[in-house]
């Protein structure tokens, strides 16, 4: 494959502005040619993104023919994809890029952000499930997930310090969606109390949660094994 030849500076392309520290600190510190090529291309691609949510997908980098040719030229004995993966790991270790894994349907995508204030905020949001990529470059912004304390107060009643401690103990013993569903069960049956919710959770723990047992109370009294304060809470 013949190498690309440049006759003078390229013209007609939109300028990509990068922080001065990229040239004064970052680029001089990079001692790997593949990492250097990836860094310049990734920063350029991210800077040209539009909107508030700027990220790169792994498949975008793979689809960049010029980048992959450039990486293949670094080491003719290795596959270009392997070189890309190694360069990405170097960029992540150096802190140039940040990564987050985001579930989209049946697959998990790895996304990359610039390690600046906005990029760090996007990484935190992606990791916490507040947004996820949709089709192509579009994203679906998800509302912040309410805390279990807020869900309890909105659906059951006033949250006392003792109830808050009971909910914390339940979080340590049950998956969050179990607790949410138990609260929903209490609302549907008009049994708005933590005692009822704890019994539902205990039933699922004792009998296994299934379509048959979901929302069903155990027969006879059962102790709330995940919380020490159950016997003192009546609401």
C-alpha cells in the first residue's frame, strides 16, 4: 500500500482548535507512534462533534480508513486493530481519553471522551445510567434516577430517620429493583407501610422471586431478616 504524500499544507478544511497544553505538554510526552497518531485523530474527531454530548465510539475509530492505514504502517507484523487497541489503552493510562461502558440492548458499547471538565462529567453521567447512545451519533438522555428515599416519600409517606436506616439496610441485602417493586406492590394493595414492604422482600428472599411469588406475602409472621429495626417501625 502506497503511503499518502502531502504537497504543502492542506487547504479547504475547517481548522480544529486544540488547547495549548496539547502541544506544550501532551504531545512531547507521548513516546509511542501509534498512540500519537490515535491521540491527534481522536482529539480532532471529538472537537468536530456538535452538541453537548461529544464522544467517540470504538466502531467510529475502526471505520476511519486514514487512521487505520496510519496505524498499520507503524508495525507491518501486527494487525491494525491490535495496534488501535494498544494505542487506546496507552491513551487511557496517560489520561488523554476517558472511557465508559454503556449497555445498549443486548450489547455493551465502549465510549471515549476527552479528559476535560465536560468529558469527565459525561463519563460520570454515562456510568450512572443517565444517558446512553441511541442510533448512530444520537443519544437518549435519561432523567436522573430518584433515590429510594424519594420513592418512599412520594408513594408511602413521611420518611423518619429510623425508616431511612431501615431502607439503607434493605439496600445492603436486596437489589434496588426488588425494593422499588415491593414499594409498588404496597401501593397497588393500598398497604402503605414499611412493615408490608419488608414482608414482601422477605418473602421473595425466602421463596425465590418469580412470577408466582412476586408481590405475594408469606403465610404467617416472618421477621425482616435484612433490618434490625423492623420490629420498631409501624409505617
